[in-house]
C-alpha cells in the first residue's frame, strides 16, 4: 500500500488532527493561515485555533492575480501558469508561518487550501444554461503538497457543484457543525469581498439551516479605492466618513435583480464591479459625485443589502443574534450602518463565540478537510438546499 495512503488512514483514525486552513479572498490582501487542533467530527467536532497569521501579498503578486481575476477574457498561458505559481507561493507562506511559530512541518497532519477564486460562474449569474454551474480556484494542491511535504486537501468547491450546488457559500457546512445553538436563531455574517451569511435556527426548530450570498461586501469599495485613490482599501472608512450618501445613486444600486432573488443564491465581483457602478451613475446622472460621496454611498449600499438580506431571513423569528466575521468587521462606518439598520437584533463580532473573526474562514476549511477524512455526509444532511457532501481533492507529497 502507498505509504501516504497508510498515513491518511492513520490520520483519519486519530483522536485529533492538526490541520492548517488556508483562505485567500477576493480582496487579495494576503493569505490567512490558521493552525487548528480538531477533535471528533460532525456535531461532536471541537476546534482550537492554535496559531493564526495573515501573510500579506506583495503588490507584484496582487498585480499578477488581477490579470485573470474576475475577467471574462484573459491570457490562457498566464492563467495556467498562475495555477501552479499560486500553489507554490501559498506553500512558501505556510512554511514561513511554521518557521515563525517554530513548528516542524512533519507535525502537521493536513493542509486545507481553499485556493484563490478567479472566476465564479453559477447559472444564476451567467444566465447561460448551456453550461453547468462553474467556479475556478487556482493554487494547485499538488504543488502545495510536494513543496511542504504535507498531505493537502484542496479545490473544495467542485464537489459542491458536481452534487448540484453552486459552489458557494461553503461556510454553512462548518458553521452548522460548530455554532448551532439551543436558545438563539443565529446569523453568522461574513463580510469579505462579497457578503454572505449562514442562518442557524435553534436546534429542534422546524426551520432548516442554510447559507447564501447577500450582495457586495467590500469588493466595490476596494475596487473604487484602488482605481481612483491608489489604495487597496478605505482603511477605517476614512474617506467614506468625509462624504454624504447620495440617495439617488443608492436607490439605483439597489435595483440589481440579484438582491431580490430568493435564498440561497451566490454572486461575485463578476457582477458587483466598477462597470456596474459606472452604469448606475450614468442612469442616475450622478457621475460628478466626489470620491468621498461615492465611497459613502457604496458603504451604505453594502450595509443596506446586508440589512435587507438578514431581515428577509429572520422574518417572524425572535431571539435573533448576528455574529460578524471577515474584513468588513474592521470598517467602523459599515458596522455603524448595519447596527443602525437592525436596531432590535443583537449584532456583535463572532469573537463572542470564541473564535478569531479574521481566522474563521481559514478555520472552517480545516473543518471541511476534517470531515473529508473523518466525517460523513450524514453530518450535514439537514442543510437546506445544500448537497450533503464531503468536499476536497486529496494531494499526496512525493
């Protein structure tokens, strides 16, 4: 028997596993690396985040990714090369993190790598029904496994699509296993480039858990800042705070049909991008707005889409709590707008549930890899409109 297959069997049978979760989002700011100790599986899963770091990407690396990111057309040679190169970069960053933590690579059981999404193409977005739902994450798992010497589970989204899903959001699987509660109806809101949430009804409730994208999180604000201000983001909402919301433009932005589609649904910067903003500015005759006013309006747009999505999900329910993670948590104006729009709902950081909000997504991919090794599909069979699957392809070192 292949020694790595024997190793996989041993890892799956262990009482606990040391799994490194990797997450690189649409903001392209860096690679989130979470070292997790995971015991059990299913609803018996217990996770301890032992170490966490975000390894920032050099500007040159972000520029390379943007050559193919969310583009209808790109250079095939560049895309193909980046698939391997992103894997090698991520592997190097993992090794750097382990060196920083003074942890030998051979003490790690598994790497769980989300990869870098470069194009998301569900039919709901493309309206092309001649092709199935599709999504593409680059950062080849074999390159990570060979360079680090650590078995790697990657490319999680393809199994979700193959089983009838849209490939996103996947957070529901980990959220359902870790954060369901007896007393609260919970919304676990993640604000990355795109805002998405997992709805977790009280245990024993007649409602079912589900996950859905809501609309733009940081993506439009980040894209605008990069193009017009030359910065990656509006740190601390400094520019947006100087502006005034334009009601006419905000109303125009909120006309997008996606926002009214029923849950669950999925989207990406393929829809919510600067072309969309520019079209709405032309339609609403607001092309002369200052950068500060545009940023204030984009901030309000993200908040309003989130507020309306949460209100629709929890209609007629009580004992509701919203727990937030992701980069948007660090935008004080966005948080202020969301809390103002949900005055009768408890809104707080997911740190209240005992997990670092910046580490949550990377941690959840560790949980998905753990389920692939030690779980089974029955653990997530109660999720609404989500295929019961264990996800990820397994790459063995040399």
